[in-house]
C-alpha cells in the first residue's frame, strides 16, 4: 500500500477503469485496473483526505 496525495489520487482516478466503488461513510474504495494492472484506490475522510493505492 502506497500513500498518495489527493491530487495524485484524482489523476489516477481519471485513467482508472473502475469496476466497483464502495462508500462506507469514512472511506471510499475503488476497485478496478490501470492499464490492465489490478488496482485498489482508497480515500479517507481524515484531515484533508488520506489516499492510498494498492497495485
């Protein structure tokens, strides 16, 4: 899991093919792929929004 800035997370979402998004109230998790590589992007409601990517 790698921490990314909210700005970088936004850039990743623009190129990500999202298969499913889950909002549980404190985090939003996007499951999909970027250029064929399975990807999970997680954004939280902490502070200004912590974001993480798993590839």
